[in-house]
């Protein structure tokens, strides 16, 4: 039986990059998708969330909604990150449990992994040592959300699973100066520097910290194509591209794509977060995970989306 004929799927966070791409892919596949925005449904309100799920007869959920941001935002507002995300997750998970939602995918974060950990990071290493201080509040909230999902699935025998993506990028990303992650932040910085004729761009740290980025459309395809076999997945899985690059590599790749000829300077007084962050996605590969979009192609497509939709 096809998903569109059997399920009424709530997709939270459809206004963001991950949720927006999954929603688009799911609708194209014929899903019955319910994707209220934050004005239509404040997920921090447990009573309203339960009422919405009940009224719409939701029986499956892909939960992408979260308060997210880059390193600067996490440092500036740690209370907002931990409190809002705990409220959101507790609300939606409790409502789904009351209604016995048969399928539930929870999106975790690579920030859930300890600061000092062997690479690549495997699922069994979560909570094995101290977290990265610059995003500890967000990480703690995501760990709690993942554990709530795992606990409900085990106690109530439901097909509820946790996906932990690497850093993601692509169309519909957040390009805000204060809250964006690395790739969209660099795209905006380089595009504006080129337009303004700025001769140099500052990089936080020495540029040698390494990050793994996965193109968001690959994640959306995986979720939609495999939703009907969710029961076969393990409780928690990493999904990453499988290759990491230095911060300098990302700046250079984006500069090349935008034909920016200026120089880069390094501010060694700025924080850089974890030095290494590469996922072990070997478990997910056994269940069909096979990302197709290489960094050069993904960056080119993301830049095109930015220039067409954001940089008006």
C-alpha cells in the first residue's frame, strides 16, 4: 500500500531547509502532507499541538522543527536554544504518543556527539564524554528529544526512529547573517564581498577545522523513498556524505564558484567549535542511504538558489 493512501503525515519545520525539501519531495510523491507554519501552530504549546494532531487525524510524523543556528547564535542565546527545543520536542512527542502515531522520524543533530571523540563518529558514542561548550544547550535538547523518541518506541512498540544528519546545506537554507551555518554564511559573505568590491574576507579561527556537509535533497529523497520500511530501521542512524573538508576548503570552493578574487584572513581570537566532525554512516548504508550530490555540484546549486531567491 502506498504512503499517500494509508497515512496522514505531519511534517514539522516545513518553513526551514530540511522540512521544506522533504515536504516538496513528499507532495511530489503523492503524500497527504500537513505542514502548518509557526503562526498556524506553535509547537511549544502542548495543548494546541495535541488538538491539531487530533483534529487532522495525524498518524505519522516527520519532525524537523527546531530552533537552530550557527556558532555565534548558540553562544549568544544558549537559554533560547535549550528551552525552546525542549518545549517543541516534548510537545510533539507527547501528543504523538497519546494518539499512538504509528510512524515518527525525529531529526537529531551531529552536535549531539562529544567534543573530543574518535573520527568518524558512530552512534554508540553519544553521551560518552563532554559536549562542545559552544552549542551545549542545543545539543542537550536534541539528546533529550532523541532519547524521548527511543524510549516511547521501546515501551509502546511503535515505529519511531532517530536520524542524525551531518551538517546540511542546499536550497531553502538560512542565509541570515546572525543565525546561519557555515555554507550559507560563507555564500552570503562572498557574494556580498564581490558585489561591494571588498578585497578580503575574515575567517573565524585558522580555517583548519573540518566539517562534513550533506546536500539536503539527498536526505529528503532518502526519507520519502524509505518511509514505508521504517519498521526495519534501527532505533538511531547517522546520515552523512562520508567526506569532510576544512573550513578553508569551503571558503575556497564558494569563492571559486562565485569568481571572487579577494583574499582571506584568519581571526585566531574567534571560536571555531569542534576541530573534527565526520559521521560514520555505515549503518544507514545498509538501509539504502547513498548520497549522490558531490560538494561542487551542491554548492553550485545552493548558490544559484540564493541568487535567485534571497539576494534580490
